[in-house]
């Protein structure tokens, strides 16, 4: 059996490969960073976290999806509830090494729609498709086969929705509409701004660089979303539009995925350490519901339609 970390690395490589193909801003931002001399190679970027969207229904949702990453050694952490958007979420910390320290893998953020909180009409539309899933699909996966897991994360679990169903969901829950078409596509990856060199380690400066290069930022709640303790500051691009082909070959440009940026402050008790000794464990950990609530809107029409 392959080492689970090796399998995880292959799964993450597969996710990032297809995500990069589908989201032009990823290559665009990385190329701009190389051109500016901020990094020399894409591997110089630390991926703070990646995020997935799911539907909270039998055989699906967080309870199903999390099994993949728990198997590879991730640990389930804090719970978040988003009342207005009707979402629940958890974050997961990376596997630990033999010394009990977290490895340099991205954190995972998994959210799910509380489908039962939607109107009967919206619920019926969603269940028309998700009802085709009769058993937990993750239980059927060989989690030791990276190629099988990678394929699963990019395969449709239900039939392609009709454009009319998509548009009806869009009216009530843009999150629901996004998932019913995009399924488990990687929603975003996150550049750790605090690990960039010089002035670019500050999110205001990095945002200014991005805008100078022509990238559009999510303005919901302000371009920078800041936790109450000031320790976590986040921003994101606006999701690019992709041509979606619906049932019956109808087409419409819809929100795809986006890129996020995070600056995690050094915890007060470690601020005396020299810069070259600062590691991930010395910085503000976890997430912030208020920040995440506005980051979700990177795929919403209030942002993409501007």
C-alpha cells in the first residue's frame, strides 16, 4: 500500500491541475507574480487552504465528503454556521508528521447547504437530481487509489441539470445553483500572503499589485475581510465566468471558481522570534465565519455581474 501522504499529494496535484485549467486567474496571477519577481516558481507559493461546496443531504454533504480527507490524516476542527446563506461548515487541519507537527499541506474548508431550510420548490429541484445518488459514493471508493479519488472529485454524481432548474435555484440560493452544476469542483485555493517576500507579505500591498495587473477583487464586506481579533485577513478574486452546457444542450455563462488570499498574523507570544524562525504553528490558526460569509460571494452575481 502506498503511503497515505503520497496518495494525498497525488490527489491534491490532480485537484490543482484541473482547477488551474478551468480558472485562468490562477495561471494569470502566478505568471504576474513570477514576472514581478515575487516568486521564482509556482512551488514557492504556500497554499493556505482549499475549499469545497456540498449539499447537506443523505449520502452527500460534509458527512460523506470529509471521509476522503480524514482517511489521509486530516483532523476535523471548528464548526461554522451561516444563517443567512443557510450553510454549515467545518475546517480540517493537515496531517501531522512523526513529531506531532502539522505538515505543510493546505487546510481544508468544507461547507454544505442546509437544503431543508429552502423553499419546497427549491428542495424538490435539488432532490430531483441528488435523489439519483442511492448510497454514499465515497464508501465505494478505493481511497488508496489516487487516480480513482481524483476522478471522483471531477465526475458528475447526478445528471446535468436543466437551465430552467439552475435559474430557479439561482433566484433563491446562488450556492445551491453553483453546486447543482459544478458538483465537487475545487471552489478555490488560497495564497498565503504572509509568506511572500518584502512588501508583498501585506495584503493591502498584494491587493494593490493584483488590481494593477487587472484582476478583479470581491468587494463584499470590503476588499479585505478581517477577523475581530485582526489576526486573519482575507481577500479574493471575483469568480471567472465559464460556459456551462445544460441538459438539452442549452448554454449559459455561469460562475466558476476563484482565487483567495490570506494573511495570518504572528501570535502575540511569538512576535519576539526572528522572521526566519516563524513557522505555521506560530501564526493565527483557523477561520472566521464573518470573513468566510463574504468570501462565499465571490461566485455571486452581485460580484460577477459588476
